[in-house]
């Protein structure tokens, strides 16, 4: 039984029945997962091969006592503190063109929350041809410019979040405030797609 009393029965049925994939459990992915669980989703597939580091704590949904833990395991624990009745498929692995279809098989939507441009490109080239909606992000580092972070539909199956300019590689810091704004945009886009709402 969901504790979310703000959902209609139809919304609850939809959100609890779909499976959403999250590629990456860092600043974007961990916060997207947290927001989706709070929104009422129950089935998530989460893939990440990293461990929780002190430098993650400024923007990721982890805690100091979890330093050194696998991100997928630490995130699963934190999500179950919000909602114990979750169906989580955890993949402690690096995503590649060989395994990505298998990892996200059965997912209705995939959230791209990867760090490198190469990994983002690999995911998009692997999954978009399959016709699955992908919610991706680019341009979310630094401070300020909150209203520059937007959600746009790019083509039939790609939703793009961010300002498309402020990248960590360009010297902007990955700080929690803007990363969280972008994560909220990604989570909101997922829910809007599932419930047939405007983006």
C-alpha cells in the first residue's frame, strides 16, 4: 500500500506498475531515484559500478556512514527507508553496448544519469533505436541560472534536461543545488510521460 495519499487510484496504478531504468547512481541518478520513489514509483532498475566517496556527499543521496559502499547497495538502502515495498533490480556493473539492452530490458523509460560524454553517447546510440523514451541531461554544473535549466523534447523519444552549456568539463563545479534542480526536472519528465501530462 502506497503512503502517497496525493495520488488518484489511476495514477497510483500506473506509477506502481511501470519499471523505470536509471543509468548511473551519482548526483543525478541517486536524486532521480529518490524523487521517483517519493512520487510513488515502485519498480526501478539501477546500474552503477562506483562506490560512495566523500566528494559525492555535496550532491548525491548518500550519507557519511556509507563511504566506501557500492552506490547501488547504499542507494537501495536509502530508498527503502522512504518506501520499504520496492522492487529494485541492482546492477553493480559498468554499462556497455553489450550489456545495456539486457540491463534495461522491460523498462518503459530510461533515465540517463552518467558522468562522461562518451557514456551518455553510448547509452543514447544503444537505446534510442529501440524506441524507448530516454530522459537525458546536459549542462547542470556551476551556480545560479536556475531558470536556464529546462526540459525539452528532442525528437520522438529523447527528453533533454539542462541548460546545454554549463558542463563540468568547462570548469564549472558539480554542486548539489543545480544538480538537484536537473534531477527534479528528469524525475518530473518521467512522471509526466507516464501519466500523459505535458512536459
